[in-house]
C-alpha cells in the first residue's frame, strides 16, 4: 500500500504520455527524487511537469519505488485478480 497512490498501472510506459494521463485520469505524478530520467534525451516526466502534475515526495525510511515494484511483481497474480474490472 502507498499513501500517495490510488492505483498502480502494471505495464505503464516509461515515458508519460497524453494518452496515459487522460486514459487513467491522472491527477498527480509522484517521484522520490528530483533527478531527470531521460529516454532518447527527453525527460520522461516532461509532460507531467509542464501540466503541473509532478510532485516529489520524501521517501519513507526503508521504502523505495524499487521495493514497491518488487512487492507488486511478487504478488502480481493476486494483484491482477483483485483489480480486474
């Protein structure tokens, strides 16, 4: 569980797109640091930043995006069954 996320999108693209933001009605994009992550020389969060949706949050002690991702992948079948709509 993450207090900053209502949903986790399995298989989301690495680069934030207009389609992603509108399809999932994204109201905020959260990162644990202010570093730019580049793909082909472009910041993957550029669109979220331009729209004012990008926020940086302090990481809780012992928690990380990688840790959350590992937990999701470890419990993927259960997660997908619970969130199937």
